[in-house]
C-alpha cells in the first residue's frame, strides 16, 4: 500500500451519521451531536473522526464550524488531536451506563444522536427476464436496469488484501462448524459501523448474518418443513407493504402463505396512517423503492407508535442507505426503537450482490427464533467471506470504497439529469437525492410503448408499473425506473444516448 494511496484515502474520510438539531447555531448542534455520540457509546474510544473537509461536506456546514466543534471537544476531553494522526475519540472515557455493549440500546427515543429521517442475489430488481433485441443481437446493448452496482468497480486489490489478512489471522476453529449467528468478528465490526454510519443501536449478539434481504424474509416468514417453535415462521401475516416495491419479495411472501396489504404512497413516503390490524409492516424508509424519497419524520414516529400500540414489528429494508447525495443524511429507523424494528442490510449495493452477504439487526426476542429457523448447519454464509468483510470494514476500506463510489454515482446521476434536460426537458426526473436509480415520469399512456421501444433498441430498463402491488393504487402514473449504476464507466455515455433516443416526444 503506497503512501500516496493512504493519504488519498484519508482525505476521502469515513462515514459518520449525525443529526444537527436543537437550540443554537450549527456549531452548537454539531458539538452536541458529537458529544452525545461519544457519551452513548456510538463512537468508541480511539475511533478516528472524519477530516474537517470531509465532515463539513457531508453535513453541509463550513469547515471552520467542524474545526471549532472538534477544538471545543478536545478542550473538554471528549476528543484527542495529534498532528499526523487526526482527531480521535479520547481514550480512557468512562463506560456508558449500559456497559461496554451498549450503543444506546434503551427503550424509547432517548439517547439517539439522530432521529430524522441496505439483499440477496438480484436485490431490488425484478427477476431478470430475457430482453428482446433486434435480430442478430446477442443481448441488451445497454443495461440500465436498476438493482446492481457497477461490477467493474469492485475493489479487487483492497478486498484481496483483507481476505488474505483475515485468513492468516483467523483461529483454527473458524474453519469448523461455527455459529449460525455468524462470525463474531463480523458482528463486532458491523455493530461499530452501523452505529457510526447509520445510527443503528445494537450489540453483536443481536446481529444474525444472512445472505441478503430475500434470505432474511425466508428466515422470518417461511414455514418450510421445520418442527417445534420455528414451525410456521418467526413472523406471520398479514404484512403491510408499500404499494410499489419489488415483485420478487411479494412472490416470496406469497409462497410462504403471507398476505400482503399495500400502503399508498405520496411525496412523503408510505401512508402509514393506513396501518390497521397487520402484524408487521415492511418499509424502505431511507429511500423508498422505487419511487424515491425518505419517509417523513412524522411518519417515522407514527409507525413506531403504531408498532408499540399493536405489539407489532417494523421490517426496515436499508437497501441503499449509504448512497446519499444532496440531502441531509437519514438515519436508520431502527434507532428510534430497537425493540420494535428489524433492520436488514447487505453489501449488495455497496460492494457486489455476488458476495451474498447481509445482516439482520434483531429485537432481542427474535434472536433465538431466527437462529432456530436458520438451523445448525444450513443456510450459512461463507465463513472466509465473513472474515474478509470484517477486516474490510474494520480497516476502513469499506468506508473508503463507499465514499469513492458515492462520488462516482453522483456524477453519473448528474450526467443523466443533464442529458434529459438537454434532450427531453418534458421528462421529469425524480427520486435522485439518493440511491442508484432514478424515476423518469412519462406522459400518460406512454410507459408500455416506451419500454417496448427501448427493448427493441437493445436498452434494458424497467417500467414503473412492474413494481406496483397488484391490489395497490396506480397514483404513481407512467414512468421508467433507470439504474445509472449498472453500466461500466466507459459504456455509460452510450447508454444515456440510447435512452434519450427512445423517450417519447414532448
């Protein structure tokens, strides 16, 4: 690893979820949020904080605001600054009231640094059907289907380094039968990362490693052939879902005998005031899939209140929560009540769906039932891959990769918006503040013909109607769901050109 590469990576920084709110100016709010993150245990002693420029850019504040907040907390003893090693959480701070495992896992909403407001296989894309192309073509020339990152950007060198380090350092017992909950190294690394970057409040023994979101759904709902406590599934329906979502997940639930009830959507996300006697609700609160936009803060609070009153549970699909561009960060819904929310994430969007690595952050009462559903030996994720991801997260490579890709995808998003403004100004682009896809709003009655024209021209993309719940409203109208992350960098320009060619005229 060269010195120039390390210096470049340090300038990129790491992710740190903070919510700036309360009385006073931006500096006071930042100082208060950092102090609370340290006090609650979300930021452990020795944690290196992002550089001034990096954190200032993430929060939309001046560099001096961050520098002054850091200096104040250094003076108070919360942080320590050393030339050449950056600013870190001070060592020797007293333990938090809940002990070393506590990262704010208390009941209610207190102790949360942020209250505002990431799958197996083909996560968040419909099962891929053959795309018809002109005679003689061997497949789609331009792949703009949503759901996958740029495969050519996988960090091969950094991943190989982590894999090698992890295997050399692993104890011999790691290559035995193991723990169905997942390797402790990975659960420890995820506990720190999710607390810092997503505002999740948990402990390692409340995390169960799975192969992605679909695997998590199967563990939670599939009746299978099990006997005993796990028979009939950990959770039961009816399950409320957003009116637009991934059809593959609805099919999986239907196969498990779970009835899904669609919730209408508007510009503030799911209409959770429509929740009734359902036993659970599945939401994408950080970035509604596929229409875009976060769940409004009032609705975030309302769905937690509903779950508490009904004894129900919220399934949080955090499928791309790490990719935000020009809006304030939205923390995980789980941070509002860890005992009422099952938080599910994966590396499908951030690294690659080929790794088949995901996690469930569970309320304590669900840990043993989920492990019983998983079984003693079946349905495990590769242990060497778990060890490699643990190292990849712990050494900072995951942060560096996510931030690098966030910059690249933002540039792609901007190119898409600019191309449409120049070539098809009548087409509105929505859902672009975060994620890896955009929704193109089309004139009424043109979606089907546009998808057909795109298919004929070798452009693979999805129509918005493909994601609508069969019993859900059609209020979203006609549109295209365009994935701007899928093409490689050198193929992206031609894909945009082809897209503009098939759009209906104004």
